[in-house]
C-alpha cells in the first residue's frame, strides 16, 4: 500500500504548475528508522542517490524526512522495501506545498498592521538596514562590522554587542550565526531577536547577559543563497559560487566547507549535489569570514552557536564519532540549553535531543561546528530549530514562539559557558 501511494504521488505531481515548477514532480517521504543499521542505510543512500534529506532522523525517536525526485524515488523505495524499512508520504506535491506557504505568508502579512523584523522572514536589504539602525541608535553598545563581500558581491555584516567595546578580556564572547543553509528561513529571526533582546529590549533578568558577556551576531552567513530562495528557488541550500571545474553546477554546501576532516564523510563528490563540499576548505568567502572571526577572537570566544532548521537537536563534535576533551562539559551546557527550550515548547514539537552529531545522527565532515571545536572554542554547537509539521515552511505565526523559547536556551547556555570561562581564564 505504501508503494502504491508513492507511485500515485508521481502521477499526481505531474499536473502541478506555478512558480515552483522545478519541484512539481517531487515528494517528501518520512522514514521510520528502527536502529543504527537503518541510519547507516539512509546515509549510504544519501551518498549513492544524492538524496535531499530534510530532517535527519534518530532511530526510535524521530523519523527522517527525504525529498525525492522522479530520478531517486523508485531507487529509494526499492532499497527501503528490500530492507524492511517503513516509510510514508509526508508531502505529495512539493510545488503545491511551497505555493501554499507563499500564499499563506502573503495573507498573514496583509492582515498585520505592523510587525517587528524578527517576526517575519525579511529580505537581506531589510536585515542590513536593521543592523545599521541598531548601530546608529546605540553606538555605545553595538558596533556594525563589515566582514566582506559574498561571492555575488553582497556585503556580509555582523554586530558586536558589548558594554565595554570588547576591551574587557575578562568577558567571554558568545558568537552565533544563522542562515548558512539558504532555505532555513526560520534561523535568521532567532539571531535578529537575540539582537533585540540584548540591545533594544533588555529585561531585568537578562542584565547579566549584557554586562558580563560580549556578543557577535551574524544573522545571514549566506546572503546570495538566501536571496535566491526568495527570487528563484525556495529550497536552495548552497552558496551561489560558480564551480571552476563545472560551470553548470552552482554553489557549495557551506556547512561542509570548513577545514575539519574536510571532504571525508557525509559529502558528495558531485558538484551539483546539495552536500558538495567544494574544491578546497574555505573556497567560499562566506565560510572564510566565520573562520576569520574565530581567529580574531579565539582566546575569548567561549561558545559558538551555528543555527539551523529543522529537527530539535543540540549537536556537538566531532562528526567522525570522536569527542572533544571537554565532552562532558559540552554535553552539560548543550543539555541545559535543550531543557530550557523544552520548558516552553509547544505540544506538537519534539523534545530537544542532545549529543555528539555523529552518534545522534551520522558522520559528517567540514562542518562549522567541528571547526569551531577543533580550533579551540570550548563550546561549539549546531542548533536545529523546530519545524513542527511544516518542514522548512514554518508559518510566521510560529516565529514568536521559536524566538522566545530559543532565547531562553541561549540565555542558559551563555550563563553556564561563562562559568566555565572563569575556570579557563584562571588556568
């Protein structure tokens, strides 16, 4: 019966038309992972078939979500059937799913008289303007820094937030970034909301986070890809660089482009694949800026948070199953963060799962999380936000909820990491 449903999907999707035509024959399939062997099977299929995995599942706890194309659908289904793995249809017609997202967002915006930038999915120019206004209005607290141009020439900027203009070396730095994967729209509002809570709307309970911690917040790592998701292809994930060896294949998976076991596992050698790591580490200017920020403030960055969507995970290194020397402390801070978020979670959201990225999910290489840990940042994480049942198309009505609950986790992680920073500074 499951196979029949999937075959019907392939027929039904042929009739789709509209702005998202490139997804008209695509579907999303949920896969019930039973154990580590199923996880290994899916990892192998991802590499062999160049699958687009939307959610990394965890055996017995969370199903995997995979977008299939006509070229991959039947091969995937055959492999799952041959191994007795259950699957089901989540989205029959991806094009229709995206059109519904677009229509809903338009209706939601038309019904709201006003909204804050972090309550919506703003374009890159709006994000730049917001950061500039923060720096102009609060010059003694916020400094706008130009990292450099993206591949297509957009200026990548970040805010430094400090009551002492980054001169007090007794204060740890919390470095967070978002939108390294272009289709993960819900990540940037969390970064923007963090700016808002630290600068414009500091509350009494959070006064210590501003006085005792310095912050670096980069809301959009990948502006070229992000803009492309608005204008051309909603589910674009990579950067927009032109491959010098194959000009028909655009972009690199920026979260596989770091110099941490580069191009070893969890990547594809196909330049057109979504997990293609690039020719060399830091081939992308966007990832180079993260490297440079880490290098400039390495002796003070205590925590690095690379924000993604979706799945409800707090993950840490390393992607090859090895652990950092302070793994117990890293797990402690990550677990406290996840637990704090869970105190506010919606009933339909899963509880945050915390652990080593390779052990919880599967092996990867070249990630920002691993690079941060490798170069000496004590606490380096991948944070996967909730998607609920909407996958990458989280309705804007949920953004406030995600912002609020994630900020609670960020606050807890900042305070705990600061305690460890005191011990680090005294050694």
